[in-house]
């Protein structure tokens, strides 16, 4: 088997497995989609995951260190953009862009 067909088959299998794991919860839980617990999780879980990601990303930074300032500034920028415009994409892109500028300038 040459390298092209090997890589193609690996990509096809991985794509199939990824698709299957994404579809499986919808197939298995279609009868209980309106259950109050699932509604509650669907409403609050994304925010909880974001809080966990923020806490994890700041876990090694000291709050009094100047190295902490760019990350905190970008976090505050993302929060301000989201509160002002209620556009998730704008908030994410704005915070990421400013952070990348700061990193390229050697401040992040």
C-alpha cells in the first residue's frame, strides 16, 4: 500500500470516527432532549467551561507580576467588548488580536 492511500484511509477513518462521536449524543438522547436537566446543562455548561478555561490559563501567573498584565488586559477587553456589543465573535477576535499584537511586541 503506497503512502497516499495509507494517509487517505487514515484520514477517512478519523473523519468517520469524529463524525460518529459528534452525532452519537444526538441519536441516543433525542427522546430526552427536553428534559430539564439537559436544558439546564445546555444553558449553563458553556459559561462554566469558559470560566474553567480562564482559571486554568491564569493558574501559573502571579497577580502582582507585570507578566500578568497583558493577559488580564485582554481578558478585560474581551469582557468589555462582549458587554458592549453582545457579539461573541467580535469579543473573541478582538481579544485574540490584541493579545497576539502584545505577544509580537514582546509584552505577552
